[in-house]
């Protein structure tokens, strides 16, 4: 009888044993979960891994040192039916060093390069130190991006479209790297940021002689409560004190934005509403964008964006200097644009190609800024 019992028990446990589970009747121990095989590094993992110069999480002084940078290149064609322009552009070239030290600190220093000018060095972009003792609080000091509005707060490595919309470019500072201090963090479902920036824009660090700007941002992540992969609503505000020597910010006193990000499975949607009151001769502006996207495969993504901008007065809006202004130099008071594009990610946002077509229409002001035409851009985005 004992032999029959042993035989039946062995037969019952055989499928689990073949699956890699171990059960011992005598000991009564619970089954041991099989160990998943280590994921093999891809060729991309190996190549990007070469950027890491040193890494040791147990070292109390320096935990990591790595090269960082990006190359963004693109070819564009712009056509309004009467004239056209096309060219290849080295959109962004940056190289630098980043690292982690003293367990709670990190740094990031990058230089901006332009091979089409002499000298090629055009200044610092990121050049900051960050203290991050916990997810609830981080403090960043130095030259850094001013992160407000949805598109303005998204890295150029990660934006879904090749260029930001006209309404974002109108109110958001560019170049966006300005000397300042920002505290940010995540507390439960809430995310926040508050900081201040110097009003003078310099190649390296500011001289603090042209006023200041104040940033505030608050968001709430509601994804888990409604069963979404992403659900985030964010309100942002930027204040410019209007100093006459200000060269770092756009000519707006108060700028506000309200953005919504939704995603479930392969489908996502982004909206952003923006408004700003002008300083001096700059009229007030407002606008919005709606941007649905669909991940066709793990690597291929389709994006559509509609963007609208309106100026409360003539000549409050300017066309993109890189594209439409090759054909029309004037300003306008109302702008609409529809963009459709495809993104193919070879290695996430670290290596991808993008191609998009945008139709835009500007109602020109009194200096001949009317425009109606197409812009096609194909781009490569590489970052590490």
C-alpha cells in the first residue's frame, strides 16, 4: 500500500517537477518558484552600455560616471504653393558627462555644438547638481530646462512630434536652458515643482542682473483609480517680472497651462490649454493642442496633432523660423496646424526615426504674415 501511495504521489507531482517546481512531501515545504533565465543583452544594450565609464553602487563616494549627449538631424521641405525651401539641418548636437555621487546626489553637464558655425561650441545646456534624498523631494541647482506646458516639459528626446507646436513655442522660453533652482517630487498621487530662474540668458551661467521668473507646477495621477495605464492632469504657471533687461523669457507676464495625459494599451491622448498675458507691445495669446497617438506595434507609432493659437491683437504670433519663415517673414494673429507622423523606435527613444507632415495656416497681421502651406520633415533622434 505504501508503495502504491508513493507511486500515485509521484505521478501527481511529475508535471510540477517538469515545470521546474520542487515539492518535498516529507518536509512539507511550499513549491519553489522557477528562476527566470537572465534576459540576454541586445546589441543596442551593449552599444549604449559603452557610455558608462564607471559604475559601483557600493562605492560611498562615486556610484556612476557616464557620457551623455544627443544628435538630432533632419531634412525638411516647406512649400506654400508659390515657393519652397528645403535643407538638411543638424538640429541638436550635445555631449557631456553625468554621474551619481554620495548616494543622494547627481550631476549633469552638457555642451551645445553647432558644426555650421565657428567656433562650434555655442554654450552650456544642462549644467546642474541635483540632491534627491527621496522621491518626495528633489532639489536641482544650476542651468536646466524650464519645464512647463506639456510640450515644454517633455525632453526633445521624447516628444512625439518632430517639433513643438506654435502655441507652445510662443510662450515657452527657447533656448530653454536657464540658470535656476527647482524643488520637485512625488507625494502619493500628487506631483509638484516650484522654482526660480534668472532673467538674463548667457552661454554659461547667468549674471543675475535682469530680473527673474517663477515656476509652479502641480499634477495629480489618477490612473489607478480609473484603470488606465496613464492618467495625469497637470496645471502649470510661469511668472516673468518684466525686467527691461530680460533676455531669457518670452515677453509675457503670466503664463498658465492645463494639460491632460491619458493612455490605455496601445492608445493615448494628450491635450494642453495655454494662455498668457503680454508685456509691453506683445498682445495676449491663448491656444490649445489635441494629440492622439496609437502604438501600431511595439516599435511603430502613429501620431496626429491639431494645434490652435490666437493673439488678442495683430502681430502677436510668429511662424517657425526654421521652416515657414524661409518663405514668409511677417507675423499674424491666428494660427492653425494639423500634423500627422510616424515614429519608429529601434531602441526606445534613444534611437528612432521620425517622419511627419504638417499643414499650417496663419492669418497675417499688417506686415504680411499670412501663410498657408505644408512642411514635411524626416528626422533621426539619437541620445545616450
